[in-house]
């Protein structure tokens, strides 16, 4: 694999996280995933700006709704959302 192939692969593997009003939009290649925040956890020690229930993330948005979100992708999505929140000074909790 040459350097251009490696750069192209990294571009396809890259996750882009966009914060919209009340939701995160994650783009992975041509697939898009919209993740809505849930109400804050009542038993939490510190309030979170966003609470994401991982068991609600099953498939990508249409037209890729037949593609399940793989565990590896879910882990990468969590990392990318966490990094975006850190960058903005926001707190996200994953349940």
C-alpha cells in the first residue's frame, strides 16, 4: 500500500461529529448517524450536558438503515463524541 492509498483509507475511516440542536450527527464515509440526547441522569453526581443511551444506537440513518452499527464503530463514535465535547467544554455521559 502506498502513501496515497493510506491517506484515502484514513479519510474513509474518519468520523466527523457535528453538534446540532439536541443531537449529534456522526458521518462515516457515506453513512450518517443521528444520536439524540436523553434527559440528564437523576442519580448522577455532576450534571451532564448530554446523555447518550448506547443501546438505542442500532443502525445508521437512511438510506443505510439496513446496516447495523458495528461494536468497533460504536466505540469509535463514543471516542469521537467525547473528544468533540471535550473540545467544546461540554460533558457527555454514555449509558
